[in-house]
């Protein structure tokens, strides 16, 4: 009995696919037939109209080309499920770094270390983060985007951005939900592969932990004016610096609020500009950072309180008559100002002198200005200046400045030059040199040779 | 009046400068579609062209001013076939405007309504910046203008019912003038038949096809890749053995490579308007074709 069943199953397995193939072939034949009929119909129609207009002598040749074209267009129409696949793109980048100081000792003196990794890449050759992007309209109401970053060293995949965006709203409203680069300042919203320099400005490193991507919701309204004007608000979990702890605050409400506005327009045909103002307010709870204390021991410190960040940003782009194929110039700058008030706890793990708490209040600022000039179709040259001001940092209670030697008053700065070559829209090779005064009294000469390429779907870049 | 209040007033006027409220706002990605809309809609439309003849429609920044315009648009008309892939999708998602999203009557992708040329059989970026859907520069075949005009008329009537009679009337009048012009152009362009031409970018293919010319080379080694010295030297060599009659380029191309080839291989040089506004005579669509044919005839003699 069992054997009979098995035989039947085997027979079925052998016959069914053949059947399926047969029916597939029949379907194909049918489709081909339909296509042929369609073409014949088109041909006939074309001949009729051509004859009518008294151009019969040309019609045969024309009909022939049109029919071949029509056939080509019909056959180029994808008929499989994959026709509805989202646009997929991959960004690959690699870098050779030559650093005069060990990147493991990288530190921006005068500022609280962020939770993000702001240090330069390791010396020598390294693969940068690879990006994998999927984007498509979900339906008539939503558009979805997922951008995953694959880190080469710890074999982990992170979600850089993963959000949905409305398409169906009117009156200038759009809503975004999920994880996205926060609209705080200008550079923060731009993916690293589209940056004009290999690394982020120092201000973005100390105030936003390199780049802030928030889990939350964004509402934006574009005003019905001919001058561009938008207003927006973001409510997030506070999952990353300057919020905290990592992963977001444990409460039902929001961990961060960001309000922003932009104004922009054109000056003649050659110049366009965009200026923005944003205010990010977070309430970090137990935001920890590891640092060396006065005794040279690595301790964990923690901050709970309120962090307020103001950013003023501006970007101006010029190209002759608005044609950026041959020459263009881009000027970009941002000014950051942050105040933090709350309670700072020293050595929470009792690794050195034992836990001590006290009030803390800081007023710090920083800015950068960069210009990039495209002097030949594929070649650009850029210069960037970074400046931070550690401002005031006052401690209360039992805390002493000796517990936090790296937070002492210091104004880091950096000069950067770069030249890059983009043989097509999809590839870029860049050489960059920076003299970085992030560490007090220890200037770092940094040389990067980097490639960035993009595969797949053609991305559109923000202004 | 102090300067601050003057600035405040200037800002307020700029902010309140709404496009004329009564007219339908048309956002054209390229000047040719703006010109077509103007022909069909007259003063019932307020037409804005996102690009000008001196700009390469492949490479446009998604500028704030364009977002502001598309936010208020009632109708968007673009060439499509991925010509605007680097900037239009961003404008659409940022617009907060559901009337002009793809699939709605307010969105027209012109190249969908004509028979496209040069649909690549192999799709590979190593072949340059190719358009999988076919060559998107469809407007230089005058018959395509008529086809897109029909679609545009129907959409205008759909969006703005109250004036549908007006649009139809204008479309009929335009259609008659256009047909007459096509017949005239066909006669004028007869001597161009079989003329060998070198192009800068493959943006003249529809005209070449319509006029029965022969494209024998392009200054770009691959679509979208700027001319290289090696490729130009090769082209000069080829032209010496097998000369083309004329080398053409568009206003947004750098003329140097075309001039070089023209001088080295001693073939005529013809800067063509490419789109409305691309030359003094190309003030409208009629002028565009008049001028293009005239310039080519001069060199074909």
C-alpha cells in the first residue's frame, strides 16, 4: 500500500511539471499570437492612415520600422513579477587612510564624546560601510524607502533609514514615519556617499554624533508661495545622541522634538540658495560616555537632563545659466549652538574614585564653511574650515574639573582640502588632506584616498 | 523707511507672490512642453518651465524654487523615460501635491504616448547613461508634438471642465496650423534626406529619423560621457576617410569638441536650437523647427 502511494506520488511529481511546462508553452504561444495580431492590426491601421494622407509609397518602409519598433517596445515590457520590484541600489566605498596619529586615540577635546563612532577609519586600506537601498511607491498613497548599512568589520547590518512617506496628501503636506535622517541642519540629511568630503564636519561629529537618524514621525508643510518656504516638526524616540540612552527613552511619549523651517529660491538663472533654522530638543536619561579621568583610568560617566541645539544652515549653488555639466560652485555652511543642563554622574561603574553626582551646565558652539568648485566636467576641488568653541562648562556639587580632564576648555579646528574625479554620475574617486586639531596640542595629518560607486537604480539627490 | 522694514516688505511681497490664482498652473519639465501648453491653453494657463534651453535636462538640481512651483501645479508635463530621473522624483515626493503624482490626470509623461526610438537591447551602465525605456528626446519629431498635444488637450479639459470647449477650440486651430507646418517642413527638409550627421549627444535622433538623415557618429564616446581626446581623434580619423556632411550640437553642450571636429575633419558645423528658446528664432515650437531645418539646409548645400 505504502509503495503504491509512493509510486503514485513519484508519477505525479514527474508528470505535473511537464503539464505545467506544456501549459506555460501554450500560454506563451497564445501571447505571441496576440502580439502578432496586435502588430498586424497596427500595421493595417498605419497603412490606412498613410494611404489616406497620400503617402502610400513611403508607407511600406515606415510601417516596417514602426512595427519593429512596436515589437521591440512590446517585448521590452517586463511581464514577470519582478516588474514590480522596488528600485534597488547599492553603494560601495573603500578608503586608504594615512594618519599621523592612531585613530583609536581620536578625541575631540572640550566636548562630551557622542555615542556614534566619529573617529577616522583605521589606518591603511579599509572597506567603508556598504549601503543597500530599496525604494518604491507602496500604492497611490505611500512611498517606502529602506536603506541598510552593512558594516564590514563586525558583520552587522544596520537600518540607516527605513520610512514611509505620504504621496496622497495635498496643500503641501507630507508625513514621514519610521527611521530617517533628522532635518536638523543641512548636512545631517545627506547620505554619506553624497558628502563633498570623506568625513563629516567636526560640528556634526560633536553635536549630532556624526549623523542623527531618529525613529519617529515628521510632518512638513510647504507654503503656497513662489519663494520656497517650509515648516516642519519631528517627534522622535531620542534613540541617539544628543538624546539617549541608546535605543530611546523608556516612556510612552517622545524623547526628542525637532522644529525646522527653510526658505529658498533662485537668484537669476545661475544661482539658487536654501537657508534653514532648526531647533532640536532632547531630554537624555542616563546618556553615558566613556572617558579617561584625572587618574588616567577609563571610567563611565552619565548625563540626565535637557539638551537644546540650534542650527542655522545655508547652502548656495552656482553654475553658468544653471547648467552644472561643466562648471559649478557650491558654498555650504552651518552654525551650531547647544546648551545642556542637568545632572552629571562621574564613574558610575566605580572603576576609579567611585560615583559622584552634581549639576552640570554647558553652552557650546561650532561652525564650518566649505566650498566646492567643479573646474572641469569630471573634476572638483574643495576646501573646508571647521571651528568649535567649547564655551562654558560649569560643574556643581561634588564634581570637579579634575574628574573630566578632556572636557577642559579647548577650541578644536580643522583645515581640509580635497579633489575628486567623477568619470560618470555613478562613480567618484577622491583624494583628501586634512590637518585636524581635534586633540589638544596633537595635530593629526590625515590623508584619505577614497572611491564611492553606486549600482542599480538611479538615485535623486536633495538640493 | 529703515532698511529692516524695507526688507520685511520685500520678503512679504515675495512670500505672497502667488501665481495668478485664476489660471491653471502648468509645470513643464522642459521648455518644449511649456511652449506646447501655452499654444493649447493660452491665457487660461500659467506655464512654468523648470528648465531652460541652456540647461541639460539630465542634470538639474531639485532646487527649492522648483519644489515651490510643483507644490502649486495643477498639471505636470515631462518627457519621461528616465530623462528627469535625477530630480523629478524628489520634486514629486516633496511637493505635498496629490494632483500631480504619477497615475493622476495631472501628470503627463509625454514619451509614453509616442513610438520611441533606440530602445536598448542590452541594458548595462558600461554602455553609458542609457535610458531603458528608449531615447527620451522625443520632441524633435513634429508628429510627436501633435500626439502629445492631443493628450495634453484631453487632460486640460479633464482638469478644467469649465474651459474644455476653449481648449478644444484652440487645439483644433493649433492642430491645423501644425499639420500645415509639417507638410511645409517635409518639403523644405527633403534635401536633408540621406545627409550624414555627427551629433554631440543622442538628443537629435527623432529629428534625424523624421528628416531621413543618417547619424554616423557622436562626440560623446558613450551617452552621457563627455567627449574624450582619444574618442575625438578616432572620430576625426573616421571622418577623413568617410566624411559626414555636418556636425550638430545643442545649446547646453560645450561647443569646443564640435568645433574641433569641424576644423580637423573640415565638415560643416551647425549649432541647433534643440528646444524652444535655444536660438533667437526658436521663440515657439514653429520657430524651433523652422530654425532647425534652416540651419541644417545651409550646411547641406
